[in-house]
């Protein structure tokens, strides 16, 4: 039986692309979070929906085949920021191609904060 092809336009919303880019960035070791304000981020993380949390700190311009991504990252102190950014760019580009078939024309990264990891507390017996 021959496979039937269907025609029509597919539009993937900016919110979808922003969510994918945000989630992809957070997959990288050394990315503590997205967005500017620690207070705003905390409120969104606790009160916002999952898709809203994923888009925080992400702006996109989406065309038919390409996208420009602007990310605001908070990185973990003590790790190489250039290495983190390089890995984020690769991961975001890969996920966009994999999930929505878009080429990442630009991935602009703005490091807006550094998070100091909490030291594990040891208890004395």
C-alpha cells in the first residue's frame, strides 16, 4: 500500500521553541538556572507552570527553517564558563533540530549570575 502524503502548513509556536531551548540548556552540567532575578526565578519555579519555568530567561525569533535564541544563564561557580556555554550551544542546537527541525542560526548566551553550590553539612556523632 502506498504511503499518502498530506500537505499543509505547520507552525511551531515561539513558546514551544523557547521551552525546548530552555530545557536543553538546563541539561548541561554547570547551568544553575535561567533568567535574571533570583527572586523572580524562585517565584516562577514555585508558582509557575512547567512550560513557563522552561521559558524563563529565553527569548526566540523563529522563522520557517531557522531560529535565533537568546539565553540568560546562571552558572555554577568553580566551573569553566566558556566550556559551559559551548556545551549549551551544542545541546540547544541539537535539540531544536531533533524535536522541531529548526536550524539554530544564532545562540546568544548572556551569563547573568553565578550560583555558589551549598556545601554538604557533616554531622559529628
